[in-house]
């Protein structure tokens, strides 16, 4: 095939893809399915794992966070437990457990839907480690679905930090997610975070793409 013909076909394909993307009338975002996990203070790390203990890194995540090798067991008020809950680092100023609605039912806790870090008045939970136990009077939440973006991504999508948008998944379930919060930071990689309940119900897996709609 002549070079000129190859270039013409390539250009036609690129133009077709561009037209298809414009038809979506939105901005495409990859999805990351977020399983239950916990953030801990250094004081709580030492209570759970031993005096002077420091978390050890298993896998880097966005925004300077990382999955740790350490896991804990969480226990609800009715003494129902979930084991092997992954700890995320680095340590925080306040400990926080993020679970799904199904997890909340299993544990018997009334966990509210909250943005990460907003734990005032949230559900109590006990956390068990190999060296000790802590009881959080508040700190157990169901994480509000959200999209991480860099400033460049936000500009391209026409959104700002704190905006609430709707997002559509064009698969066999055809799910539309409302109340999705935009979070913008230089350290963020473009990704929408939903929990395992939301992913299973909408038949979405990590790496699938959804579209911000207006």
C-alpha cells in the first residue's frame, strides 16, 4: 500500500474517532474500583502493631498514598467482623475506615456517605491489630464517589475542584452516577473512584471508562 494511501486512511480513522468522542458530549475518565480500606494515625499504628512500628509500603497509589503490607480486622457494634482490611499510608491526623454499604450492613453500623476526611459524627468502629485494639468513636464512612483530576484534566473537562457532576457508563447496564465530586490536585492522576457495591451493580471494573455528562 502506498505511503500516501496509508496516511489518508490514518487521517480518516483519527477524524472518525474524534467525531465519536464529540458525540459523547462529555469527558472520558478511567475508573478505579476502591475496596474497603483504613487510614491510621501514627499513634493508632503503634497501638495496633507495636510501639515504634512504621507502616511498610506494598504498592504506590496516586497523590503520594500507598497500599501497605499491613491489614487489620474491623468489628462493628454487634461484634460482626471483617478481616484483612488493607491499611493505606502515609499516616494521617485522624483514623478513618472506608467501607461499602454491603460492608456496613454486615458490620451492623450506620456508616454515612461522606467525602474522605469528613468524619465528624460518623459511625463508630473497633479495629483489631496483631498487638492491640483501638475503638474509634467516629471514623467509619462510605466514601462519596469522586473523580481525581490534575489541573490540566480539570481545564480540559471544564470543571473545577468541588464541582458535583454526573457520569455515564456506556455498557450493557447503561448506568448514570449522580453526585460525583470533582477533586483537583497537582499530584492526582485522572481516575473516578467508586466502591465495590457500585462497581458490581453497574458491571464496571478497574480500567473501564466513563463519561462526565452535563
